[in-house]
């Protein structure tokens, strides 16, 4: 049975939209001479204005969408993260919050309501969101659930010139377009996309981008430590994430950057046995590895190389403040104490929250695959979220 036969069917309207995205990408391939790097394909499929997955009106989150994030699973996530934000804000005058890719707005809602309990609301809560549809969902949720807090929230089209406070990005790095590189014996090539026989197809070409070639060569000893021949290895390199960290370094005056995502340190990410990379697609709660399936209707992701993120941050003047699993981070910030605020005797409330907590911290769910990493500028206070379970040795 083919992959496509196992996935839920798309509606005629959705198929027509995907066909339009496919045509757009096909035309870009023809205009480029018959080949584009996968990074460009992924960028178009996800972010083409008005057409890409994150730029169009399709529902992405929740049961009607394609995947579920931690804030959607439980308010415990945002309420617990608020404890870390509170500690940061207490050390900084006039601290704001800047969230990237705020999804449905649930994390912003839970954070603000929890901070309000401690009389520690930020001066401003900025949201930088590329999706018009998600921005509208965020505005609706916040207006309905916390109308008295809406005046604190400001949606941005681009990075502010400068910022002080906490910067948050939950599941943002994994959706940044990646280059795919193939190591074959002593040759390096970049994997790109062509249009053949009325469909997208893979094609490898020599690497032309100097930065990509330099990083790929640096990774070769990691990928083939014993210099064995023959060998073949395919994986992703995320140049955009490095540029993202440098941009954050340029605007942050004082504060902390908290990044939450699934991924590994370099030694695990580019382990010799992980020879097919980490590229993953999400469609209607099904995960698969075909990025060419229904472009514009599915999410395309890759795991995060947290070593590369750390190197880019530290090279830009952002020292590492902590790196641990999501489970350790949430426990360190007091998620069990927050759950305990709901009496166990109130089974209709306590039992669902207890189940949600397990999804957030269980090694079999999100607890170990998801990591939390923090960088700072002009901030030296040890962060409570990293008081136990330090994993920085793995970077």
C-alpha cells in the first residue's frame, strides 16, 4: 500500500489549493533552470505569501489540524513557563515578552493569566506571527478569554529595533527551511528538487553556497569518524536558524532567550547511524517523510541541531544559560506544585490535568525528545528551569 493511500483524503477545495502551490513551485523550478535547493522548496511550501502552509487559511493546530503543541495539550505548560518568565522579569527593569510563532495564542493567554496572579504582567507582550490566519485566531482567543489584557499585546510584522525581557520560541526552529546535504564517499552535494514526469523529484548537485559547504565539510569527521568507504549519508543543515540567533543577538539589550523544540546536540543529530536525516511531515495528525505530498497542506519540519544554535548564539555574544529536557525544565519550574493547586478530590479537573502532565513530561511522550535551551545578555542569575538535569555537555 502506498503512503498516500494511508493518509486521510483532502477535500476538493484543499486539493485545488495544493495544486496551485504545486504550480507556483514548479514555475520557480523552471525559472531557476530546472532545479532549486530543498531549502527553497520548503520555504515556498510553508511560507509563500497567501499560499504556503503557514500563510494560508487552513487550520493547523488541534484536532481539526495537523499536529498538537504543548500549550494546546495543557494550560499547565504556559502556567509553568510563567514561573521562569517571572524570575527573569524580577531581575530586569521594564521587562517585556516577545513570542515568535504564537500558534493559537494559547501560550500567550496562559502566561499572561498566570503572571497576572503574581501582579507581574509585562509592559508589553509582543507577538511576531507570519501567518495571517493564526494571527486572527490569536486575536480572537485573547479577546474572548482575557479582554482586560488585550491592551498589553502588540502584533509585529518584523523584529523590533531593540528589546529587553524574555524572548520565547516554542516549536519555531523546527519549521525553519533547511538545506539537505548528501555525503557520498569523498564527495559533497546538495539535495534539491526538480520537476520530472509531472511530479517533484529529488536531484543532487554540487554545493554552490560557501557557508553550506564549509559547515558540511566540518561535519564530515562526525558523520564518518573511522573514514570508512564506501559510505552514504543524508542530513539537514539549518542556516536560517543561525541567522535567526544572530538577529536576536542584535536586538536584545538585556534578557533571556528561551527556545523549546525537539532535537539533539550535534553528536546525536549527526550520529553515523542517523544516515537518513530527520525530515518529517505532519498531515492530519499523521507523520510521514514525503515533503512532496500535497504541498501547502502539510507541515514540513526537521529536528533542531542545538549545538549549531549554541555556536551561533555564543559567537554573537549570547552565552548559554541552560540546556535540558522539557521534563526537567517543567519539573524544575514547579509543574507538579501547579497541578497540586487543583484538589485531587476534584477528579473531573484533577485527572485530566494529571494525564496532560504525563504527556508533557513522560519520556515516551514529549518529555525527553523536546529540549529547552536558554541564552542571555547582561543576565547572570541562575535560571530556575535548569537547576537540575543539565545537559550542556551534550552540545
